[in-house]
């Protein structure tokens, strides 16, 4: 039979780099970075513990017991002991004011270990340092459907390190963000944050994060390189309808044309702005016979009312192995 063309997948693009330490003369910079890390960090860890009990489980417990995130491991079918990737849904980001009147005040986990607000912030970074033996592990990240757009200022730094880059977003998403930026009403507090962040948190747009070690040989710097990619299964046309409904700015069109329908098959990231505009028109006219035709959130980033579960749009009904190119760099 005829050969089937391989499915195209979005590539990983570099996001941020964290300098971990200067490589001293006892290490050969030409060695495998993983071997250097194994010698430098405690066994089973990819960071230097500030205290013997501050393990990944400690930081995970902080996030789970404060109901800040939902974390789900996705295991290999044939080898369940192997975790291929995790999904992480952000439920809330606790502010210092909500945590305690003093950030140094201690709270107690079920394990009897204590933590303060600084540990809570550290947990947001450290949780992503889980890694597989072959360094193929990745994180599927999104905001939960009940997330309220309430961000402490320190979250900006986390977003700069782990959030998506503009280059991974399809043209249609860029067009929607431009429309959102131009039309949505923002509070003075909102103006402090990137519109990309507010849009993604409002309309629950996922992305994928992974990391690996890098060596800057000239400077002898050992670093952690974070990379991000677009999740190709995400149905952008679906949120386009909600964006226009929320912003009361439905594009003018009499009906979707055949040429518009044909343009839907064009590769997303190579579309011109005009095709993106036509895609939005197409999306706004698509019939929606489903019962969950409710926006993921209003333009003011309010939580989605029950019983709608946006996660089911792009994860629960999908085979997780279809969501990733597990062999990509």
C-alpha cells in the first residue's frame, strides 16, 4: 500500500537557562553533562538540597496540600514504573497576604515537616526538576478551569522561566491574543502582567515544558536549559468562538466559504494574518451542538462555572501517547 507520511509535530524551542555552578578544574568540560551532574548533586537529585528533608516529595506535598496544583503522572504502558511525563494543572497561586501576615511564619504538612512562604515559592520551581534516566521527561502544563487570574508579582519570574514563548504559538493564537489585548477590559493590576499570560490563563491554553543540562565551555558554566513546545492536539478554533463571544466582537461574515474551509488544513504556524482572520471567522460560525458551549472564562478571567470541564477538551479524551513526540529533542 502507499506509504503514510509521518505526522508533523511542533519542535521544542529554548525558553530559559539557569546557571547552576562554575565547572571547577576537577571536571572535564568535555564529559557528559549528566555524569557531571551525578557527581555534583546528591544521588537521585538534580539540585542541591538546602536542607536534608527538602526533597521533591516535600515540595510536591506543599503544592498539593495547599491545593495549588493537580499533578498526574503518565506511565509507560509496558513498564508502569517508568513515568513518561506529568500533567500539571494550576489551581491557584497563593499570595503572601493570603499565606500569612509574615512570610517567615511556619505551617505544618501532614508529614509534620514545616514550610514557610519562601518554601512555597521554591516549590513552584523545584517541582519541575523531576527527570527520567534518559532525560525525555516533560510536563504538560495548563491552568485549571476554576483558576482565577490572581498572580503575585513573583510569578512573573516563574513565567519568564517556564511559560511558553511566542514562537511556539500558532498564528491563530497570536491573532486571538491581539484581539484580546485590544478589546478586553483590564484592571490596573492586570496591566502589570503580559497579555500572553492573562490570555493563556483565561482561555486555558496548554503548553509542554522539558529541560536538559548544558555546558558553556568557554565560561565553564554548568546550566539547565528549559525548552517549550506547542501541544498539537489543542483545538484553537474552539476557543476562538469563546474569545469573540466574550469580547462581543464577532467578525463580519455572511457565512463560512469553501475557501475558508480549505484553509483549515494549512499548517498552523505558516498562516498569514489574513488566513488567521479567516480562521477566526470560520470558528465563529461553526455550529456547536455540544452541551458544553461555555467559555473557559470571561474576559475578566473569572473561573469557569461547573459542570463544564475544559480539561476534557484536550486531555481526558485523548490517548496521552498521541500528545507527544516522545522521540523529539
